[in-house]
C-alpha cells in the first residue's frame, strides 16, 4: 500500500470519527436531554439539527439544504429550520483565485478584467463570489470554485454512503437514507460543473428577459466561464432567505430598507407563485433548487433567480400530467389526480394498484377536508403536503419516480412553503383558480399541435356523448 493511500485512509477515518462524535452529541442533546414530543421540543430539536450540520461543514450544509426541500423525509418544521442553514466558511486566498484563473484561462484575473476586487463579497460551501468590471464597463459577479472541493465532496459523500448503509439496516421508517445520499451525490456533481450552471442560467435568462412579470436570471458572459469559474451580471438586492429571517426576527433595519424599496410580502408571494406556475407548466423549464437564498428581490421590485446548478425539464406530456395532477388535487378530483400521477411514474413494479389508489385518494380527501374545516391554517402546506405524502406512498408500493418528477415534487413543495411563509393568508381557492386558468392557456397553446381532422372528430363525439349522458341523468 502506497504512502498516499495510507494518508488518505487516515484522513477518512479521522473525518468519520468526527462525524460520528458530532452526531452522538446531537442525539444526546436532542433526545435524551430534551423529553417529549411537544411542538416546542421538536422545534428545539430542529435547531439542534441545523447547528449540527453547520458544525460538520460544507458538504453537510449542502445536504441539509437538500433535506430542507424534502418534507417527505423530515417533518415540515425541521425543513423550515434548515432553510436558515448558515455557511460560515472562511474565504480562500486571492493567490488561490489567481491559480484557478491561470489553470482555466492561462491568465490572471487583473489581466482579463478592467477591475477585479480581491476581497470576495460572499463565501459559500463550494465557492466564493468576487465583484469585477469588464473592460467594456459592465459590473459582474464571478463565482470561483473552492480549491480541492471535489476531493472533499467525494470523501464526505463516501462516508455518508457508509453511514447510510448502516442506518438503513434499522427500521426507522419507510424512507431509506441511501437513495437520498445518491440523489445528493448526483446533485453535487451537476452543481460542481459551472459550465452546466452557465448554460442553465443563460437558457432561463433568454426565456425570461422580456417577461412582463419582472422575473428573470442574470445574463451570463460565457467567454469568462469554465468548469470552475462562472461570470454573470451582478445583481443588487436582498435574498428571500434574508427577508424571511428579518421577518422571523423582526429586524427593524432590514424591514425599514425593504419598505423603502416598496416591498410587499403579499405581492412578492403572488409573484413567486405566478412565476413558478409559468416556469413549470408553460415553459417546462424550472429552477429545481428554489431555496430562498437563490431568489433575490431587486430595487425595481423584480425577482432574480440565481445558482442554476440544478434545473427541471418537462416534456409536453409531463407538463400536462403535472398540471392535471395539481389541479385535480385542489378540486378534490381523486380519479383524475390518480390518472395523472401514474403518467408521471413507472408503476410496472406496483403489485397492488387498488390499495395504492385507495391510499392516494384517502390523502387527497383527508387534506382538503381538514382545510375546508378550517383546521389547516397559517403556513400549513396543501399541495406540498399532498405531494410529499404521495411520494411516501410511491416508495411504499415500489413505484419508480423519475428524476424530473422528483424535482417537480420537491420544487412545488418548496415554492409553496416560501409563498405561505410570505403570505400565510393566501387562500386555496386563489391557488386553484390560477391552476385552472393556466390549464386553459396551455390547452389553447397546444391545440394546433394536437388537433388533426381525426382527433377533432373523436373529441367532438366524446363531448357529445358526455353532454347526452349528463342530460339523460338529470
């Protein structure tokens, strides 16, 4: 065995010991010192989990951000607490920045740009951002990947896989940890290739740059992008995560600044909702990591999405199925919602389809019954709750959920959580109306492609039969 191999094994064992020790402390504090299952106790446990992940560093913080998008895996208040994960990581030196530029572009940053600010404006788990000015005068944000981060990610994920295999041996619940770690591994691979992110960001920008709803992405300067460097338009504003934190802590300074910027919780909530509906159900191209830290409220009252490390792309049929599913859930139409669901998943391994459908129908009826009785209020999720409970059923009956469907479920749940955090009084009927209207718009848009003389004739006959049947039953 080589010296390098021995050194790497020692590093992994040391890191594994650290991870186990930190989680032992977490379980002791969360489940031995804290007794009971009251809401206040669970909220304290959620805070302890957040602090534990922060202590373990970059990779675990990123994993926590993924967990915050999975209310099927953790209770909703844990997910909401993980929204506030803080990346207290020190910036790396300017010398390392220069090394990366020389490796990627064979040039120093001060040669490529008119001005390059050496001190970063932000440092995160996987990289840091510097301000700069192009030689043509435009102000840009340059994201530079942290040195050796790929090696650190591979090491920590390898250890997480090992821990997950051990945890999955015990019956903690229907969800297994190993598939989640695999999803996280795939997610980080995409996120660590900045050329992928540059292309996604540019595609979103091109689709939205003339949008009337003031939702877009930064423009990208591809000549200054590589696998480890991304250069985009500099966006002035405040993130939705900072806004939610200010609202939670009643931060008078930030709230005063927001008021001066013309910020309205209710209007921004509706803007995010409408923008997400357009992204998913009309464009079929959406930001699949809409964490509040990735949405910026700007001085012109617009919204700019950043960090396109992972996106979702839906085909025409997938868009129709997704829209039909959510709309049917909101109108308590169990038949059509289930029919749409099986178009989004592979159910070839489901052996008991009737039981699967019964459980699905029960969730739809139960959730909407509670809402109609007024027992679901405030920031309680309706669609997201239903989607995540459905995901549990899909896993239980061994239905295969494609990556795009999973990204769709997760994105909708996250957006709903953000929207309801900003506007807890948003009515379900209002959401249902928007999905109904978008269904009509989509139908009109798709008609020229769908309707041929044959399909038009079949559709007319089906419609006539339906009307006649209704008339005979009156």
